[in-house]
């Protein structure tokens, strides 16, 4: 899976490329608008991550360019501006998703995962992780071919874990994934703990090993 | 138990003052104030003219009568009893000479039996000579009609005044309907003007130079305002950009660092804590900017929002949080509160209040929500003490030190939303319950 990251902040660009690289993606980078356009025209990408504020042009123009050359790449806009206008503008031009800086790398990875699934398989494929099978179309989960009843939040958690397998995921990343950034959690992540406990129990009851590892003082790792 | 009622300090500018009236009314009053002395002067002048005319006529009559009498006196003998007649209207009695060349005409007051009062008379007096004898001849005519004259003039003047009044009101109305129409149109446009319409503001050309000038000035002022607003808006957004980008870099770097398997658990924990602190910082920045944007009126209502729908949405959204804490939620929804709010602000308002009610609650506590056409009220049980009135809604004043990760902006944002959207928020603390009420500001026309 080829991903193009168009971001002028070197450090940010590197972090994204590094994280996604570990998730098995092949990452190409561009630091400005011109370079971005050039790379888009040179090669095919499954997904393009573009910052809105770029030297020599805007990420929104990248979206326009992509639509013009009828690229079927998934597009995720990232911006430091949490402006509804920009968001609607980006989505209106044909971007598939919008992330506001700062974001969790695990969130970006989960969004790319969902986007690519949607783009390439029309959502009609299932996600397989060892003995767990997730069917996004019906939001159902099978373990050893047997259905497991999960709540909406437990399902979201599982999909997020699988998208970020083998990575340490912080509690705050899980919290903002499940509840959005609007709700200030007041540093209490107890409720996440109870969802994870339930998810872990349901998966193990169905015969799966304990995939969810607690990382001391930090968060969780799904492996 | 002390009950504190915090009433929003916001006060509306009184639009209708005591020395403030409609242009039309003011016009009419000024016109009448000028007309009143003019009409009075006219009345006095008319009275004097008529009075003079009346006297002149009366004098002619008196002289005429005297000529008749003189002719008659000459035809009767000297010993005729006529020469001794004395009545209020006519008297003649002997006098010493010599005879007056001209009759003396004057106005006197004399008692009149019929009227039982002193009435004005016009009197002709002359010493005359009939053959060898001299007599004083006095002829009087009542000027009682003079009273009538004044009355009539006053009546005419009053009628004229009333007629003018009606005329002035009518004319003013017609004038304001035609000449002043562009003015009122501009006024109405400005009253209804909203920020985002400013760049598209236009006024039709009028036939009056002053109105065209006024419209031009209004147009210039609004476009300058809009320009300033756009600059301000860009500044806040740029500030967000400038701060969020380094935050994003730091946060993502730490997230990557967490993946390093060579790290010790204590090191991992330090990184996680740093990551957490940065997240709080970016949240804080985000909320501060959000408040600035609300203050800049960047979220103008596009229509009415059903608070019931917003509330139900957030109850669903927070369902699991409520269940996790085993909270008992009682809702008393007897109607829908419709508020003119930007959808994002409506969401934030309800989300912050409901979020607080969950966050500051204790396990197995209760939340009571009341919603009807007049108000939205939310009440939660809590171990936390009453929020002091001076700290309520203030930025960074935390309700409790226990919640170290709370940024203390939730209520400040709620207050900002209510302040800028013509709403009022009240806080009551009673028997370990925190109670917030939101209602439309009643002091708005």
C-alpha cells in the first residue's frame, strides 16, 4: 500500500512516515505543494495525506488536482485549523477525511485503514486478525467462526486495536477516538478500562487468547 | 441552606429613553410649538382689528343717532319733558356752556340690570346748544357683542389649531412615507444586518443627497468592520495554527517514542505523562481559541435549534459514561425549547453542562433534567462543594482540585455562549446538588 504524505513540517512528516511504515505501508513524502503535485503525477498512491497550509499552494488544491486527474486515491486532509469551513470545504472538494492537528498517530492509522477498506473493497471485506474476524458491513465479530456480541464502543475499540496492532496506544488516544475531542475527560480514563475489560473478557470467553496487553502507566498494546 | 442565585451581569442598552421619540412625533411637536404662539398672535391681532372696526361702526351709529336727536330736539319746545330724560342708554340734562365743537367718544363700564354685571358701553357725550339753552347729551350703546367677538375668535382659532394639527400629522405621515422611506429602509437593513451579510450589503439609490451620503457612510463603516473582523478571525486562526503545529510535532514524536521496545516501564510512563500534558495544553489552546471565536461572533445562529433534539443526542452519546458511573438520570421533558443558536454552540452548551453533571457526580448519583418551552435545567448530585459565586464561570477556576486534568474552561465557555446569544444562566447549590438553568433572556423585546 503506497501512501504519499504532503506535509511541510519535517518532524511531523517523519513521525507520520515512521509510524505508518511500521504498520506496513510504503510511504513517500513531499514537503511542498509543487513536490506533492509532481509525485502525484509520477506515481499511483492508494492514499494521500495532505496538510492544508503548504508552501506554494494549499492542500485543498491538491484535492482539486487529484479530482482533475481522476485519481481514485483516498485523501485525508490534515490541518492545524479547526475550522468548520475548511473541513466542509475539504470534504466538499472530494477529500475523504479530515484530521485536526494535533492528532494521535494511532488515530491517523485507524482512519487510513478504514478509508482504504472502504475505497478498495466497498466495505465488503472482513478484517482478519489471527482467529478474530471483523465484518465491517454488519459491524459483527466472529471468533473461531462463532459470533461474539459486542457493544458499539467495544466494536470500535477492537477495530482501532487491529488497525494499530503491535503498537502502544495511549489511553488518551482511545478516549478521543471513542468520544471525540469535545468531551474533556478530566483525566479520568476509568470508563475506558471497563470497556477494555469487557472486550477482553468477551474475546477470551469465545476462545481467543488475551491479545490486549496493558502497558504500565501508558496504555495498551494489541498483539 | 444558602441559596445563591447568580444572575448574569449582562445588561441591555435601553433603547427607548425618556427624551427619545419618533421622528414623526418630534416633527409634529415642534411644528405645533411654533404654530401655537403664531396662532395666538394671530388671534390677538384679529381681535384688535375687529375691536377697532366695532368701535368705528359703533361711533358712526352714535353720531348718526345724535344727528337724529338734534333734529328732533330742534322740533320740540324748550319745556318739553324730553330734555329731562335719563336712561342708561340715553340721557340729557341742562348744562353750562359753551357747546362742544366735537362729541366726546369713549368706552365706559356700566352696570346692566339684565346681565347683573358691569358691561362695556360706547358712549357719546357732547354739550349741545338748543336755541338759547345748553344741554349735556349722552348716548350709549352696549358693547356686549364684544364678548361674543372674543369667544368667536377663540373658537375660530381653536378650530384652526385642531385643523392644522390634523393637517400636520397627515402631511408628516405622507412625508415620512415618501421622503423618509429610504431612511427607514436603511435603518431596518442595519438593524437586521448580520456579520456574514456585511460584504453583500447594498443600499438602493435614493433621490435625496443626504440619504445617499448616509448610505455611503453606513456602507463604508460596515465594510471596515467586516474587514477588521476578518483580520481578527485570521489572527485567531493563525495563532491556532502556530501553536498546534509544534504541539502536534511533540505529541507525535512522543507517540513514536512509546513504540520503542527498549524503554523501561518507568521511562514509558514518563513519556506517556508528557504526552498527556501536551494533550492538555493543546486542548486548552483549542478551548481558548474557541472562546475567542465565540467572542468574535464567528458562530452566528442560522436558525432555531431544538434543544430537545440536542439533549437527546447527547444523552445517547454519554449513555455509556452514565452507565459506567451507574448514574440515575431523570428527565422531565414537557416541551421543546427552541433557541436561536449556531448548531455547534448548541452542542457545546448541552455537552458541557451534561458532561459536567456526569464528571462531577459520584457513582450511583443522580442527574435531573428538565426541559420545556421556557428553560433547560440540569441538576446533579455531587460531593464537591458549592462553587463560590465569584469563581463561577471564571476561566481556570476549577471546581475541585481533585480533578487535576480539568482545564476549568467548560463553564466559562457555557457562560460565553449564553452571554453572546441572548441567554441567561443561573446556578443554584442546594443540599449537595449543583443546579444550572438556561433560559432565553427575558429583557429583550
